[in-house]
C-alpha cells in the first residue's frame, strides 16, 4: 500500500507550517515532490550514508529529516564529494527527502516541547515568540516548576537524553526554578533566557565565548550535545505521522560526530 508525498507533506505542515521557518532556512522537499509514492517513512535528524543504509534496510522510500540537505543554491552536483555522492545515492535508491527544520523548532509540540517532556520539565512560554505560530508559541521554551539543582538537571540530561558527557558552565545560582530550553545551537538565546528570569539554559551546544558571556550574566549553561538535545522530537514526529496509517520508523543512527569514549578514556602515550 502506498500514500502520496502530498499526504505526508500536508500532515507535516499541519504540525510545523513552513511559513514559520527562518528566512535563511530551506524546509520542505529536498528531493522529491508531492507526486512521489510513499510506502514507509524513516524520521531522522541528519542524513548521511548510514541513515540512507538504514532507510534501505527498513524499506523506507521517504526520509523526513530535521536538518535540511541543501542550504545554498546548487550550481553543480559534484559526485566526488561526500555530499554529492549521498545526494546521487538517494536519487538512485529512489528515496525522497523532506525537511522540517526551524519550523519544527518554532511550534510548541516540536523540538523544544519534546525536549521538555524528555527532561520532565513543564514549558510555560516560548523564549522568543514567532508571529503566526500555533498556540502563540515560538523558539525555545521557558520551563517552570520546583527548584532543581544543576546536578539534578545534568543527571536528567545524561539519563533521559542519553548525552554521554554533558558540558556545564556554572552560573550564579545552584537551584533553578525557571529553566530555558533550546534544542540545537542556543547561543543566540542566552540574553533572552536571562531576561525571562531563567537561571539555567539547557541547549545542544554553545561556543567558548558564548559560554563566557552566559557566565558573566550568571546563567548556568548545560550543553546536551546538538544531537541528543533534538533526538526526542523524532518519536514525536513518528507519532504525528502514524494516523496516516503508513509504517513509520525512527532512525537509530546516532549521527552526533562527537566520540564520547575519547573524553572518558585514559590516553595511552606509549
Ligand atoms: Zn539542529
């Protein structure tokens, strides 16, 4: 049995309207179109040759990815590069690709709602509202509840998100009643978190100078790794697609490029 690409696209757009995506983003069809026939969907954060192999293995002919395949206009498909080869392989394998990126960040039930749920935190408002977002939502989430220590939050990041080695920038306060969340790269939301009265920001990643900026403002930052901060949305996406009646698989490939064993193992110098 098969469905049209249009049916899948419309279902995804009902969750994450493309109009909510940032202007620099490239969401929607990356490879394929409304007329493709879909019999099995694989949802993944990233696309690489391991995810394509997984799609082949489960029999998926559509990959719904969070991170787009293309950001810049394509002038040449150079199949000698890893990216060009991957695109050619996807086309050869007849696997379509659809991306829901910053539009999935901007909705309450998207990346940050899934992150909050995974961490057992209660979102009360977005960090940055977006015009036209359903439920008056937007980027990030401000969560409120009983005070949690930095240690408890780090433990949740490890245990519930699976982050092997969270990185912590301690701020001024040890217990947090208001916690900001931003799946992915959160540096641009440091000031917004402080202005919203949050004393801790849990995000995927920040750079050195961003962490210093946060520390100077007294904000604790817990970096969960980009991958692990966004991975909770995958099962939510799969659940969202299931009413269409088609088989939906969640990718099991951990596409984070960071190898935790090198952070924890003893370095042999002999
Ligand atoms: Zn991301």
